[in-house]
C-alpha cells in the first residue's frame, strides 16, 4: 500500500485495451515466424492474455459494435452443390414445391446455410447477432 498526496493506492491498476488494440496485437501473432510470447512482451501484455484474445478472435468476438449502419459485404456466387442422386419423396399437398438454399460466409466468424422453409424470424435473429 502506497500513500501519495493523501490518496491510498493498492497494487497495480488494470489497463483496459480497446477491441482494435486487442485485434492489432492478435493479428501480429498470426504473422509468419511470429512468437506469441515475443508479441505479448513487445506490447506489454501477459502471454496468457494474448492467447485468450486469440481464442476470442477466432470465435469472432473481437469486432467493433455496428452503430446501426449498413455495410456492403463481398458476395461470391457459386454453382449449387451436387448431392447424391436419390429418388425424392412426392411432394405433400400442403408443402411448397420450390427449393433452394442460401449460404452466407463471414470469413473467420461463421457459415450460415439457409434451406427452403427456414423460419424467417429465427434467421433474422441469427443474422442480427452476427452483425455485432
């Protein structure tokens, strides 16, 4: 315990790192030949903390929150996947006969595949959670 001008200071204070700073440090560790321990030391951070940030980065958690703005994402259109030939069941009278699927990939974060008949409310919820 240290007293400084009437203020009592106990131990060290924790430093808060912004998401962009965490991401910058993590990205340094992915450079060819980089050592997590050396990157951590160069940035004044504990090596275990950097490993924790790397796991969060891989889960897509080190992204800045979107402030209600829309952003354009690159889109790649590919041919439909080939599936093994099997005899389809005859359509039921109440079922729609249209088919199709949509595959949305957020590199390093998620791959979302939407098949015909997906619940629109659930899909909206999933996509909104990925925006964050």
